[in-house]
């Protein structure tokens, strides 16, 4: 069996600092895991609450939170023209109605 080599005080201090750092890293990883788990639970609860709201209410909330994105989509729709909008509506409307079920 090998015997450990004798260490100087400086070497032992370095080893102690490394050990403390590894313990901090382990604790930080554990804390992040717990935060992610708690956050996932809160997001699931919030998503469940939003899913029960009417579609129009959810769309209105999204529009209030993201006004630039909504303006961009409306500008793209205006550029697309009415014929293309009618064609896309015939594709998207059944999908949206299916999601509401």
C-alpha cells in the first residue's frame, strides 16, 4: 500500500481551497437544480391557469406584453394582401380550432 507523500503547509492550503471550491460548486449545482424544479412547477401552474382563459383574452395579454412583435405581424399581414390572407386563414383556422378542444 502506498503511503501519501508529506505535504508542505502551502500545499495543504491549496488542497483545502480546492476542496472548499468543489463543495461550493456542488452546492451551487444543487441550488440551480432546485430552482429549475421550482420554476418548472410554477410555469406548469401558470400555463394551466392561462389554458383555462378564453383565446381572445390570451391573445390580448400577448399583444400587451409584446407590442412590437404584434405590430410586425400586422405589417406583414398588410403586405401579404387579402388573397394570400384568405388562403392562409383556410389553412390555419382548422388548426386553431383543433387546439381549442
